C-alpha cells in the first residue's frame, strides 16, 4: 500500500518550495470554488426541475416567466464553474503558451458571465420584473445576493486578465502537469472532455446532495438505512473525482502507467460496494426516496421519473470501468 | 483518529441521525387524531390546492394573488371563512425561506379573516430543501394551523379528523366529521425501476377512517392524490352512459396510482361509513367533480400560477374542454356566461349548510390589468 503513496511518485516532489506552496494554494482555491459551484449547481437544478415540470405539463409560458426571474441562479452557477476552470488552468496545461491563452479565455468568460448577470439584475429591477432588490425567494435577499455574488466574480475575472497582462511573456508559476486529455488524439480527447465534464457535474451534484441529505433527509424509523446509503452514494462521485485529480493526475507519467490498473480495480470495487448498499437499502423501503428524501432528488420532479437518480448512482461505476478498460488497453499495447 | 475510532464512530453517527421516539399503535390512540371545531349552519371550508411555491416563485407576487382569493372568498361567504383546507403541494422544490414565509402569511390571514387552516401533505411537499420533520414542526408550531402527526404506525405522515361539534370540544358527538388523509407521494416497484407509481390511500388508513368515524355522522374527506374512483366514474359516464351529475373540467389525467393492484378501498369503504364528499388536488388541469353514487368526488381548483395550469380558450374545439365549458356555463346565470379566455386557477368552497347537506362552488379568479380581475363562482 505504501508504494502507492510514496512521496517520490508525485510531481510536486520535483518542485521547489515556492512552487509547492503555489500548487497548494491553487488546490485549496479549487476546492473552495468546487464547493461554490456545487452549491449553485444544486440551486440551479432545483430551478431547472421546476421549469422542466412546467414545460412537460404544457405550460411553457410559466417556464419562460420562471426562467427570466431565476436566470441569475443559472448564471451564478456558470460563473462559479468557469472560475473553477480558470484556477484549474493556472494549475495545469501542456505548456506556458497554452496556459496563458487558456487563463485569458477563461478570465474573459468569468468576467462576461458575471458582468452580464450584474447588468441583468439591475435591468430587471429597473423595468419592474423584480418588485425590489430584496424581493425574496429563493432567499430573503434575492436578487441582491446574486448581484453581490456577481461583483465577486467580476473581480476574479478582472484579476485573472490583469495577471495575464502582467506576465504575458512567461508565467512565474509552472507546474509541469499535463492533463490526461492532452496526450490523446482529437476524437478521444472530445469524448474524454465530455465524459469528465459530465462526471464533474455529477460530482458537483453529489457533494451538495450529500451535505444536504444530513439536514434534509428524514432519518426516522425504517428510512434511516436508505438515508445513509444515499449519503455514501452521493459522496462517491466527488471523492472519486478528488482522488483522480489530486492523486492520480499528480503522479509522474511512469507511475500513472504503473498504477492505473490497480487503482481502477480498487475504484470499481468501492463503487460496486456502495451501489450494492444503495440498492439493498432501497429494496428494504421502496417509498423512502419520495417519502423521506424527495428533496435530494430534484430532477425526479414527477412520480414517474427515476432517471436522474440512476445516473447519479451508476456514474462512479462507469468512470471506474472506463479507467479499467484504459488500463487493459495500455497493457495490451505495451505487450 | 485511529482505525478503531473511525470504525466506532460510524455506527454512532448512523444512530445519531436516526430519531429514537416511541412509535404508537394508531388503534390504541384514536383520540390523539381528533381536533374539534364548533359546528354552525353554513360552515364554510375554502379549499386551496397545489400552490406550489418553489425556488422560481416570487413570494411577493404569489401572496398578492392569495390576498385576492381570500378577499373574494370572504366577501362571498356571508359568515366568513371558517376553515381553509390546504390539500397538498403547497411547496415543490422550495426551501426553508418559502416555508417560513408561507406559514407566516397563513397566520396573518388566519387572524385577519378569523379562520383555522388544516394541512394535507401532497407528493411534492416532501420535495424540498428541508426535512419533512422540520416542515411538520413549522405547522405544529403555528397557532392557527390544524396539524396532527403522532409518531405512529399508520401509513402517511399526517392523518387526522376535525370533528364539527355543537360545543367545539371533542367531548360531544360530532355533527360532521372532516377527514384529512395523507395520500403519500410515490414508490418504486423494484429498486431498478425506471418508473415510479403514484401512491394511494392504504388499507390501514381505510381501517383508521372506519375506527374514527362516529356512526351515523356524515363525513367529508380531503387528501391530495385522486384515487382510481375518479377515473372509474369518468369512464362510467363517457363510455358506460351513466348519468351521474358532474361538472367542471378534465383536461388531463387524474394522476392516480393507475394499476389495478393499487386500487384503494377508501371510497368504497368510507361510503358505507358516512362519506358524502371527497376532495383532492394533484392534477392542475382538472377540477372535474362527480356525484358518484351518493359521494361527491372532485378535484379542487388549482390555486395560483406556479408550475402549470390550464388555459381555457372558448374557441378551442377540444371535446373535453367544450364539455367542461358547456357544463360550467349551464351553471352560471345569463349575464355571467364565460365567453372569454381564462385560466383554471382559483379555489373551491364547500358550505356545510345543515347536519345533512353541503354545497360546492368553484371559484375561477384570474388577475387582469387594472381592477378588472376575472371572477366567477360556479355551483356544482
């Protein structure tokens, strides 16, 4: 076991002290932004589930009215997510030129979304669509809270752009970590990026979902087992994402090749255990999701759709299986 | 933390999450489910249903609409509103802010108009960013709210009965009984099922009804999800040629637990035990009501503009819409016939006129520009 975590396996072991601190700081900022993105994503899904409900029930006019009112919720998620990408670009990239461009593009994206959100709220207030800046719902301070959140991200976007302008020749901070996708050919890279993005969304959902389950789920009596199983299944995706990001992607290239197979097998086993736990818990009480924990499944907006739940449950297993297949293919190629 | 501590902390954490209260047998505590109100002739019960406050709602605007409904209903009832029945889905995808705001609002209106309000769970009331127990406590702690949820072995969160008695206490025999049942939310038939079934009133709830019923006393039941009887009655009229009295609109399915194995015994059994009326919500595009062999069964009018509701256009040739419109217009006096577009939103009013009879009216109330709101009271 110790050989998997030996210090010399990891890229940071090759960095000087200053670079290691910078690596740590960007990691922490990423975690904070991940939590922000997760929370705003969950909020957005809540709004989206209701809007979807209006559409499928034949009231698109209600959906449009709701979307116009709730747009700052959606934009709050997208500005958080792009800020997360922005910090990720600081951390990783195939070379400095690529990173400079990437940081600049993402900085512009953060600035644009947050700037638009800021203006949108003011305009909506000006034309009377919001009766006041603290009209209320979904929070007592809405939309003022969304306005202030935009200001924060306008500052983040501006800082990123100013940083690039200052260091346009050479970034002072360089960590030679290549995202896995950079090594692949175009079609593979596309599927990889799509898959990772989807997995990230599930992980964002899972993090807030798990946290909220503790407070929102009704743990009494026969429902308790299912509630605990839900917490584990929700935590699985963000923990696995963190593991691949902060453990596997930090490994030196030769160690990545060596560890991919055992890590993917371990990942499959863990996924299988928690998925089994989830279904055993569900089997013991089939009305638990809707009677005790309906709030944790926002997209399951009607009584006839279980798809969202199944996607969340199976994603960690799919990720593990894909990693396992990659490891097998790599082994075959080696031979 | 060492491994031992971690292993020990897991079951402790699990235990901490579960509550350890004493679960009572419902049939040994029948008195715990009873609330009493003073009976009088022309006792007015306003039914609001499927208000659906959610993260996209403007509570400010929604309250403005509810203000108009209360004002209109109060003006319409000579003795004022006695009881408001909130028949489920007050919330969907809402959070604690919405719940607190709503309960505060209802308390304010209860004081203003002098009514009590009773709570029924809908499938979506559980669908929010709060614990169902927390929501129950908000209702329990509201002084004008009637809400009873013992920690029992009876299906559903909240089943209780409001006895309308001559002196307003539970000590005397009721003149009428108002049953409030939790018709549940939904359930999977198997762990891997893609679909989910809407819930239904279970056998133990039916037995509870029978046990709580005072022999010879007429009853009205309120719950959220229609049982299969609504569809049976509709089909008997439209396919079997039955001549039950019926009125109002059915512009979508009833949203019931539609498989034969989930047919509830409730209506059939309750009918043999005093049931005169059963009112529910759930399907927003439906307020169709039928006198099904002595029991008036009907959906209330959806309250407010959240999520979805039917837009009625008299020029729309759809058969079911025209049938509903013809029935409604036949119930309206000449000067009030509906010839303009309107939305199927508002409220429903049951007036218990005497110890044997009640009347039912549906209110269609749409906000319009200026002071020209669309208002129609339609008798069943």
